[in-house]
C-alpha cells in the first residue's frame, strides 16, 4: 500500500534506499508493486524496489540469497529482505509495519510485450538464439536451486538493450508463483485456478509457458487477443493448447514439433528440458499427439451450452455451481455419464461419489460435496473446486491465506477440508510429485486438528500447516510479516505500544503459529489455553509458550513484552494464598522482568513448581487447622460449656472426687489420732 505523504526513505541493508511515495507501476510484477530506489554505493546505477504483499508467503526471501545477481538472461535481486514499510494512515499519523522487499536493476531494454498486446515477430533462427537458448539456461540455473520460474510470459520479458536482440526474463521471486500469469501462458488446470491458488508448480509449467511465449513470438501476434480468459480455457480444453495458440497457422514441421511438445496438455507427454535441448541439437521425437478429452456419444445441455467431454463440463460446473447442483439430480446427466462414454464402471463410480459425499461433512452440504467430487472425477488434473473455491492442491495454503479475512471463503475452505476433497483429488492422479506427496502427509495432521476448537488448532492451524512460509495473521502482529518463530517475540514487543491496554500477547493465530513452527509436538503446552474460564491456567500457559520460544531463540531484549507479561501475571500471583510468598514472588518477577527472563518467571509460577506446591500444601494444612478451630468456636458459641448433661456429668465427677478426697482426709485424720492415743 503506497502512503503518498511519507517522505522518509526506507532502508534495505546499508546500501539501498526505497522511496514509499514514488510508485513505478510500469515495473510492477504480479502482485508486487514497484517503487523508486537508489544505490548509495553506486549512484549511477538505476534500481527499483519490488514490495511484496504482506499477507502471503514469498518464497523469494529464502531463495534470493542462494544465487548471485549474475547472468544476462534472468533478472535477479541485488538485495532482498524485510523492511519497515508504511501500511496505512490513522488521522495524521503513518502506520508502519514490515514488508518483503527486492532490489533490481532497471532493465535497459524495452518490455517484450505491453498491455496493448503488440509483440515483435521472430524468425526461427532468431527465436532459437534470442529466446529458446536463454530460456534453457535460466531453467537449468533455477533447477539447481529447486525454484521453477513460474512467471514466464511476454509481459515479463525484456530486451537486454533497446527493442531487439537477446532477451532477459523478468522477476520471479517478489510475487507468489503464477499469480501474474495470463490464461494463455498457463496450463489448463493452472488457468482455471484462482491466481493465488496455483501453487509453486514445477519446471513442466515453465516449459509450457516457454512454448506459449515462443509461438507468440514466431507468429508476431497474440493469437488469442479476441478471446477472454474463460474462452481461452474452454478452447484449450476442447481443442488442445497447441491448436488454440497456433490459431490455425501453418507451421514448419520442426517448429510444429517444438510447439506440440511444449504445449502438450498431458503433463506425462510434455517435453522435458532434455528433450528441448535435444531438439536444439537436431534430434527428432515421436509426434506428440494432442490430448483431447474423450467425446460423448451425444452432447449434454448445461448453462446455455452443449458439452461433449467431461473436463469441459467439469469446468462449466465449477463456474455455475447452483446450476450444477440441479444438473446432477437430472436424469439426463445420469444417462450421459453412464452411457455416453462406454464406461462399464460408470454406475459404480457414481454410487461411490454419492457414498463418499454422504460420509464426510455436514448433512447440509451433501449436494455441494457431490458436485465437487464429480468435478474431480471428470476433470482429472483440473483444480479442486468447491463453491467459490478453485485451487490446486499445492495452492490451498496461499488460497486460505489470501482470503482469510473473508469469513465466507474461509468457511468454504474448511468445508472443503472436512469433506476430504484434497484426498479425493490425490486419489484421481496417476502420478504425484514429491511436493504433493509431502502435502499428503500434512493433510493427515490437518484431519486431526481442523475440528478442534482450542487455540492452537482449528482453521488457524490448518493455515500454517498448509504453507509453512505463511506470515502470522494475528491482529497484534499481522503488519510485521512474521514468517518464522525467531521473529515472533520481537514483533510482539514492537507491536505492544499500538495495542489497547490489557491486550494479552497470545491469540489463536500466535498459538497455531508456534505449534507449527516449533520442531516438536506442542499439544501438552496448548492444553492450558483450551479453557479461558480457568484464568490462572490460561495465563500460565501463555507464559509457558512465550518461554519456550524465547528459550529456542535466546532473545532477551524485549522490554515492552516483558512489562505486559508482568501485568498479565498479577492475577496468577494473587492466586497464591500466602501473603509473604506473594510479596516474594512479585519481587522475583520484577527482577526477572528487567532481564526479560520468561523461563525464570515460569519456574516461580508453574502449577507443578515447588512454590506452587508449597503454597498448596501449606494452604491445605492451614485449612485443616482452621476447620478444627472453627469447630471449637462453633461448639462454644452453641453453649457447649453450659449444656445440662455436660454440667451434670462434670458435677457428678466433681462430687465423686470431692467425696473421695474427703474420705481420704478423714481416714488420714483417724489414723493420726489413733497413733497418738
């Protein structure tokens, strides 16, 4: 967010300054916004800053330092990091937070294609030298660091100088992967997905984008300029990507082989980088046949159109949800699905879909889950679709993060997860990538935590489990872009002055963020947060979590947080029964607060600690003594000393004693007299 009144420059490292008031929208990259920047060391160098969105994971923060800013074919950051950044205004005051920032040299050449969709034409030799060869080189470089580009499109490619010659590929790190890609440069499944739900993807997606860009360069025009995004997707599904982007042009056999190989819609048959390199050296491969979906024996009418294949219908159903609910209850759909494709097992598949839709999720959502499962079954590798959600499996985390402030979307994603739709999608895939297999294991954890209401669990836990790079969305620190536990306590400390008095340094997001980012199970530590009615256990549990994070990262310069913790702990101290012990603990807490030692505070207040046990045991003993005294007081108050039967008994015993003593005295006297006389 640009705050035009901000005059101060923002520093990145000790070398670069960024001007928040000077937007350069012509250099925006996907969701990242461009701003003017200067290089203190080399003032003649022209640089820009790309500021990434503050609510999504940005892979470039960890990837940019793994490679030097070298090589003519790929824009790479000169510097990167998280900077202070104006995130809003309140009255006359600027509100500051933190955002990811990347410094780039401004390209000296022109952009390959601008918004008017005019694109230069290249001969076959020019295409190979200026585009294909550089593309292979950057893919090779990126493969070494495990980073697909995912932003290859004509609008993100520049000439190295002027408006001709060799090309340079633009930024791929400052914006979430795939978010800036048009439908023409994305595979069918990615194009259908919400831009923030496309996931990181793989080199296969880059090879497809290279093929799409190459065919545009060879033709010298944008072949689908007269189509909107939806029409492009539908054309790709029904005719195949090659036929859609070739636009009916006659191509030389060698180029047709290239474009067909790179634009193959079936990922298993799409060319690899080795095949592309082989083609460059003159090798030839078996023709890549277009991956056209099986056609039904008759069309099915739906939402004003007629459909002859399952993927096209699945896509249409995802866009017209309520109509899709009515469709699957219609006999025409039943007949079309069972008899239109010669599938003897179609009836069994339909029964299985209905059974699973009934088995997982609330009763009220059966029809929605049934539609979604039909889309998964018919679409093959199309994205997971549910109501307004369209996302790849690997894009679930960024999708949830992007829409987390919209409760309706969050509810839909929660329903999607509870319905086990990601599991259903995985079961339909013939092959899975390693990252998809890894997420499959995360789904097993999510199944166990999504319905738990306690802090540290629920949909917040799902968010951070799905994408470990997601910044913490706690209302307290959301503007500070905290993506790892090392930054958590300093961010809370910095945010406290702007928080209302009495704000506790813990909420559902912070608890879930800690639970996911610690390297061990935190279930035992989260128990105390489950019941806010037990205020003492709740506040002690907050201290315990803060102490654990502090112990891991050895951070003790947290004066504001320490003061808030002291205030938070007062009810815990008051809960001690022994007045002397309370005074002692307050003194110790104040001492530890100066050193910001949360672990030492915890030792004093822990429910299982020696002080708490001594206080509990002492109080129990005092209660017993008090009970005895109370019984004595009640006995006296109720006339215990003057009660008739008690007085009679005492009098009788006294008379007996008196008589005995009198008799003894008489006998003694008699004995004395007898002895004398």
